[in-house]
C-alpha cells in the first residue's frame, strides 16, 4: 500500500518536471521607435515675413523758454533811458543776463529776458519770436564829441544779420536812443540741436554816417529740459577792431 502511494507521487513529479523545463520565460519587448517623427501642425498663427523699416522722424518739439528759468531770472535791468522820448516799449521786469559795454563811439546795452507776449504766432509782428516767451532788449548811447550823422542799425541772430533801422538825422554826445525789444528769430540756414547746449549770438551793430562801425554780441546757450529751453552762459562782449573790419565787408545793404 505504501509502495503504491510512493510510485504514484513519483509519476506525478515525472510529468510536472518536463513541462516546467520546456515553458519559455515571459519577456517584455521594448516599445517600437518610429523611423521619423512629424512635427505637430500649428494653426491660427500668422507668419510675418521680415521687412525693412524706416524710422520715422520725431515730431518737432515746440520751442518755448523754460518757465522755471524765467521764475528764477533776477539779472540787472536796463539802465539807458531817454526821458525826452515818449516810450511805448513794454517794461523789462527781470532779465536772464546781459549788460552795458563800450564799443568805440557807443555804449551798447543788451539783455536777454522772458516775456510771454513774445510768441511764434503773435498777431503783431513786433511780438513774434521763434522761441515762445524769450526776447532781447537793446539800446545805445552816443559818446563821441562830434556829431554822428545818420546812424544805421543792423542786428540779428548770427549769421542772419540785417539792416533794421536808421536813426537821425544826427546824434550828439550823450544822446540815448529810445531802445527797443525784439523776439528771437532763428536763421533758417541753421539746424539747432537743443538736446545739448546750443550756442547762439545776437549781433548788434551801429554805423555812423562816416562809416565808423561799432558793435557787440549777446551770446547765450539754450538746452532742452523738462519744461522748455533753459538759457545759460549769457554774456555781452564788444567786437575787436579786427572783428569789425571783417564784419564791415559783409554788411548787408541799407534798405529803407
């Protein structure tokens, strides 16, 4: 009986062992890698071809004097005055700089000052100025002992110097002119870059009937700041003899 059971177990084991040896192991195959990959298609995004662009020129900034500079102006005031002449000139209340200087037979007075009546679009030509709120005061005294004869006056922002007026028929020693004001008239032949200090010179010339020339320059810088053009380095200088000789040959014609 026991022998029979042992034989039965041996037969079962003989059957199971061959089947275990012949069963293949389970393996996992790696994922198939495609030979090529297509990029996903994007729709709805426009394709912009590169084009050449031309930068636009900046819009012209209106030229106006800095209100901050005008408020701070406290220079000396014009002192030449002729009580015998009825003056209709607007009073100069404050100046940005200037003064008196001697040039041969004349004492010349030049001042840079603020006055809001001077504007590019002023209805009266007398009050027109390319720089809003900025103007120049000018006057002279004749100091020679002999009669002057007719006196011709030339002035302007360099290089645009023109004959402006004649005063006469003559002036004697100590005679003081009435004096006048003028706006800033920039020469059309010059392009100014006010992003940095730009130097200007107001040339003022007096010529007697004999041809004797006297003159001075009111020079100043203008630079753009947040609220307008800021003036600086305001200075009055007389022309030397050599300067006047050079200017004499280039004087514009007298055109009354």
